[in-house]
C-alpha cells in the first residue's frame, strides 16, 4: 500500500545554497556567485538605511483554541490539494468520491468503500489504506471491547477491531471514535482529517522535527545537525565543477531529497545559515515573539572555490573538506536550511520584521549588540509564495539541476535566468534543469544585486 511521494518541483527546489548573479560593475554576460559563508566576508563599510520593522498584526478576536483548529483544518485542506490533487466538496461526502481520494493519497491498492459512507466505513477504509489491516485483524473481540472502553467509546455492532485499532494508532480521536460507533455521517472536515492522517501514517506528509514551541525541539535540532555529513553526487559535482571552471559560477550547493520537509509552500520560509547555535537562538526568538512554526533542518553541502591566498588548505573533517581538481580547489562544507512552516500568514509576514530587529547586523552596530548569536549583515531567507510584500521580498530564480534524489541550486536574478539555465543545460548532459521562482528578503537581494553590504 505504501507509495513513494512524487515530490513537486517547488519542493524539490526548496533550498538556498549558492548565488548566481550579475555582479556590480560586471557586463551583462557574466555572473558572480557566493556561498553563505562567502556572503559574510563582505562586511565592509558603506551607507545604508536599516529596514523598518513592520507593525505587528492586530490580535484575533477568536478564542485561541478555535483559531488553532480553523488554521489546522485550512492547512489540511490546502496540503491535500497541493500535494495530492485532493479536493473534498462541500456538503455530503459520498462513498465514490472518498474512495477516489483514498487512491490519490494511498495508491491504486487503496480499498473501495462499499455501501453508504459513514464515519465507521471511512475509518475501516482508513485503517487498511494506512497499512494497519493485519494489526486490526489481530484484535480478538475481548481486546477490541477493552480498548474501546479505554477510550470511552461504545462497542459497535461490526468492525469493532478496526475502530479500536484506529484509536490505538491515532488515526482518529476518541470523539471521532464515538461518531464512528454511532454510524454518523462523515463530514467534509472529517474526510480531510482522515485523509491527512493516512498521508502521515504512510510517511508521505510533512517531514519535520517538531514545533518551535516544543520544549525538546532544541535537542532534536542538535541531534539532526550532528547526523549531517558531507554527501555528494558525481555527475552533479562534474556539472558544478565545470560551471566554476567556466566562470558561470564561483560556487554551488547540493541537497538531498531525503531531507525534504514537504511543508505547505504558502506558509513556509526557508532560512539558511551555517552555525547551529544560531538556529537554537532563532527558535527561542520566535517563541519570545509568540510565533510558532513547524521546524525541519535540511542539510546542504555548500561548494565553492577555495583561494590559496586564504591560507594553507586545512585538514578535512566530517563537515568540511577542500578537494583539489588540477589547479582548482573546491570547499565542501556542511550548512543547513531551516524550514519553517508557520501556523498562519500573519506570523509568516511578521518574521521579516523580527529578523531585521533581532537577527541582522546594521551599520553602527558592527558588534551585534542586542542581536542573537551569529547574526549576519545579510540573512538569507526565501519562499515560493508569490504574493509577499514587494518592499520586503524580491523575485529571484533557483536554477535547480536534478539527478535522482540529489540536486544543485545556483541562483539567478530574473535578468540572468535564461542565460544561466541555458549554460547549465549545456553542461548537464540530459539532466533536468528547472528555474524555480522564489522571493527573498531585501538584505539578501541587495547583496545579489551587488548594491549594498547590508
């Protein structure tokens, strides 16, 4: 029953590693590129105005519990639509429509609901679609009754084992178990929640560590970071290396789809950095501003040219290595993209002003007084959400080259995108090159344009 999720292009391209832009003072046919670490080397003095913080949104008049539930239901509906082309119609949900949606989320082997669609028949189908049927059939009548009693749910006339199993594996809540026991009609919201729970059970949903508000999130972030080591793809490395040799780029980066967060694009920002202590403090900063978000740490291997004038080539470590290709030296460094799926659009929009106030260096505060650890002159974060405020987010393109589960991510400004894609296509020898539209923060965009170190 389990199937591999076909990742959408927007998610396969969800990374920010290397830059490919028309540098300040260069001609229109040249591009300059920098890694996240190279970005921070541009701490030179020039005049620039700090971005003004946005006013925080007015608080909602809805009770917090109702607002949270509404946000969750809306997110489930959008997630099913974006990733699985599932749309549950308003009004009565019928058996044929629910069965068809089961195939979309669980594959062609998903069960077909026979007869009328109720909470009970939907739960039975969900147990099978989520690969728990053998477990359900292991429940003798006595055990099924005992487990249902544990949840305060009445024993139905039939399929009590499926209902008990669904409760034990958290496919449904005790409240929903009561609906099933009573043979209640399945609602649109109930159908969407069941389908989403099947997606999660099959490992095709979000891939994340937890919420920013979870007490143990900091330890989970550290454990994930400590598991990262340098990974590589020989064909993509050859493409990237040649791009550097031909001065299409001075660097590139590689990511693995195995770590994709699979977050809802409309609520997700991608934040890049190289120091895990910064991630700890950033999550704490969000909590101090009452902003919650789902958290995933995705490794990225930043690869860029090492210049011998920087000093002797250092000894390799599991997270940093300099490789020699003739006269060319390339750094392979483990960095990360912190993926943040916010609970609502308002929190997502507030993020920019919070970073500008507490996690961004500006002229006059070179010592980063009052800022979190590891704050950069030009923090880098972006989203695929197109309707971001134009004064805070700006269009760029991630020119993704994909080979199986691996991909490299050079960036281009809109005016350079076609040239960059064409040159990469010539080098890629049949590999897919896909320009993905993203919108990045003002400070990072200024760097890409070569206009301002801030």
